[in-house]
């Protein structure tokens, strides 16, 4: 692989092209800000006889949350109280405990390493990230979740679960965690996501929303 990379670098050194009329020899990495692209298109001209490849990557922050969707997966998020009754968390009371269940459905059987990430609203704190792990489910026997999770993690702002999926595994599976409402206010509810770690084109997300945590009243 090192020899192949070195050969590609040597070949690229002989290329000739122009960017906006300025001649350039050899490979080039260049970044253009959004206002520059909006004002004037970037013109790339091949000055040599061989064909050239141009790789374009776009990064940025969406002006509005993306709708639910994806490719290869579907992910849904449901909320329950501690007794297993489904609830709506658009408005909850301070100190309420919520069980979050993220359910993934693959569009076909395939082996892979899957990562589920659920970013929690700022007014909540994760209490138990191990609901989906064997031996940690005594208080949540009503849950139908995947017990064979490779790894779960509770970070300050998100729950993370890693799963190793075989081609013969069920297409639908769920992971869960519990969180507590701690800070009164209105907060953004970010989307939950699922992604194949080695095939990032296979991914999906839920809708985003807002939640309100109501504090004690006088």
C-alpha cells in the first residue's frame, strides 16, 4: 500500500491544471468558504492530456433540522415511564425519570458493526446506560430490547451503543437507557442516529424536536 501511494503521488506531480485561470502543477488541496462559492463559481481546467479526478467534499451546519430518514436503516425513538407506559416528553416535570427506547430496522440481513447514538436534551441527565446489557435489567423486565450489546456508554450529552450484527440476526432490534429531567426550561431534542461503522452510507436518523421541563411551582 505504501508503494502504491508513492506511485500515485509521483504520477500526480506531473499533472497540470488551472483553478480560476491560475496554472498549478501537482496535486492540490484547497478550501472554499460558502460565501465565496455563492458569489463566484470555481472553474477548474485540465491543462494536460490525461484525465484528472477532482474530489469535492462539503461540510456545514444545517439551517434547519433534517427530517427523519436514511438509507439501509430506519430508527424510531419511544419514551416510557418507569412502569412501561408510553409517554410524550414534550412536557415533563423536573425529576421525572424517562426510559428511552431506540428501535432500529435494517432493510436487509447483513453483518456489520452498528453504532446507535442518542443525543439527549440539555435539561436531562442519563441515569442508566446499561439497560440493554445482561444482568442490568431487573427493574425493566417489561422491555423487549437487545441483550447482546457489545458496548454502551453514557456521555454528558449522549447515549452510545455499539452492536455486532450477523447476517442471520433479526432485522429489528432495540436498545434502551434511562434519563432524569433535572433542569427546568425548554430544550432542543436532537435526533437519534444509527450508522454502519464501516459503511457510513448506511445510516438513519429520527426527527428532532423540543421538550419542556417544568420546575416546581410556588
